[in-house]
């Protein structure tokens, strides 16, 4: 049995790993967000949010959607302002908003089409995002196992992520479960 940390009261009932409705809400919302980022259409996401979480769904689900929508708007505006067209740049913006599940989604959308050298580097970054998804929900054993794999991939393929200036800092944070996810930086500057 996996030992879990207590979740904050506001999200105590929203666990997409234990609750099918929560999983469906999270998955539909993240797919709609990735589509909005790729198409540049935030309006479609705004209308999708109402369909994904109608009022009868329940307060805890709608609170999750509202929180995500606020962070999605900030990320979307940052992506637009910085003209971050490349998925890796978009993923860093999402990472820095602590939208780790969405980082996984946006990188996975290009992972299959990537060349082998890039694929392994992206695998490490996708796994790193997964580590922080598990840490956010208190699944320590799952995060530790995934952190080992993510750190190994990133160590071996850090040169294949030249856009990210602080891959070493990320590796160090992955192997220390007490360290928070670092803010990722590009070419000497932080993308927020």
C-alpha cells in the first residue's frame, strides 16, 4: 500500500487517481487546454470549462476547474506574450505555473514525432513532470521510483534539451524529495 500525505482540505475530495469523476474532469480539461494552446484559441477553452464542470458536478470539482482555469489563463497569456510556439517553450511556461499534468500532455503530443535523440530527452522531462504530479498528491513511493528514472534520462540526455539552462538543478531536485520543483530557465533567463 502506498503511504500518502494528507491533502489540503480544499482538495481533499479531488483525487483523479481514486475518483473517476475527478479523473474525467482533469483529463477533459487538460486536453481542452492543450488544444487551446496549440490552436491559440482561449475562447474555446472557456466554453469547454462550463461543459466539463457543470454546476451539478459538485463544488470540489468546480473548485478544481476554477483553479486550473485561473492558472491556464496566466499560462496562456505568458505563452502568447512570449510568442512561445515550440512545445518545449510552452511546457516550460506550464511547468513554472506548476501545471505538471499539462506539461506531460503537451510534451506527449510531440513525443511520438520527435527524433530518437530528442525523444529520450523529452521522456526525462515528461517523467520529471510526473514526479511532481505524484508529489503534489502525496504519493511518495511512486514519485521516488519515477524520480530515479527521470533523473537518469535527464543526466544521459541533458545535451538534448539545450533550451533549458538549469537541467542540473532539476536533476538535483528530482533526487531530493524535500526540494520543490525548480523554476525552469531558458538561455540565462527565467520564463514565467
